[in-house]
């Protein structure tokens, strides 16, 4: 295939992917649903993952390991906050591991994971759940076309 059918800037890519921890535990996969489609540079994929796909073409299968810095970044202790218990509704279920949705200053949704609860305070971790973890991405490229192409070309 020529270079115009390879993943790079200005391409729309359809692929199946699985995200695994290094111990093999599956975090997410498109295998049980429709494949994912993205345009290179649209911000929907981690930059390190997107860059690792450059040069691949329809039909290619790869297993790509990204270290934490190129995946969801390192864990940051500054993202752990201790909040007054009174800020939460009295009847709200708060326990370690529960995910609570907060609004940041711009009103965007920001999930936090409850780490600890006592009578006066709630400790919340705002790190991404995969921060600090090296990950394996298994990909199967299904289709690569120009981003402005109206033609659908499926690889059999």
C-alpha cells in the first residue's frame, strides 16, 4: 500500500483496541462493541498512543507498551484532597472506592475516587485511575482514509 493509506496527520482511522495492565488485566476493549474511529490529532487519543500508530495501515495488528509518562501520566499527590464531610449530602453513600462526580471551576465534570471517610473529613483522589501505570495497547487497524474523505473503505 502507498503512504496515503498509512496512519499519519490528516487521516481518519477505524480500529479495534484493548487496553491492558502489564499483568494482563483488561481495562477497556472495543472487541465486544463497534470499533472506534478517530481523526489523527483530534485529541480523542492519548498523544503517545496516537504517535505509536503512525505508519500502520489497514490489516496491521500491534501490541504497544506505553510507560505511565506517555499514557495517563504519573500519579500526583497534589491531586489528593481532604474535604470537609459537611460538603457532601448527609445521605450520600461515601466509602473507599466510590467514584463521585465533582464540578471544577469551569463547571466541567471531574470524577474523584473516595479514599477514606471519617466523621469530619473525606479524602478524595482526583488522579486518573490509570495514572502511574504502564499500559499495553493491543490494536487492529481496520481502515485508514483521508480525514475529509466521504468514501468508506473496509479492509476484509
